[in-house]
């Protein structure tokens, strides 16, 4: 075991493990927003995604806060995106990130 791992509190390693998935999730949502802005505006999601992305970006280095403050909004947005047939084929990577983050969230006990 490395010295820095010994200094971590339980769950801290899992929180660190979340960061790349959070960063990728932000990128995925941003790409979906920019590529489908008109469609998302018609469906009433563009502004909501934009605001949520701002909050996600603010908390991206603090996975515990990210999960407590914005995660439920992210899950609701993902469910809404799944209902738009033109976007469903763009969701594979985003859904993989969501699944992994849900798994890590559970491991971290958040």
C-alpha cells in the first residue's frame, strides 16, 4: 500500500475515482447541448441543462458535494433526454458514466 493511500479516509479513494467520470459526464452533456440546442430548446431542456452544467462544473473537484447538490438533477435530465428519439443514439457514453458514478456513489456511501 502506498503512503498516500494510507492517509486517505474510508471512501476518499472512491471519491477520487469519481472525478474522471464527472469530467467526462460534463463533456458529454455539453456536447449533447451544443449539438442539439434547437431540439433541446423545443423540449424545454436547453436552459435546464445549461444551468445544471454550470453547477456541475462548479463542484467537479468535490465529488461528495457534486453528488449531494446536483446528482438528482442530472438523473432527471438523463431521463428526459432518453424520451427524445433524435438524441437517444448519442447517450451511450453518458449513460455509461451515469452507471459508473451510481456504482461509485454507492461504494462511497453518499
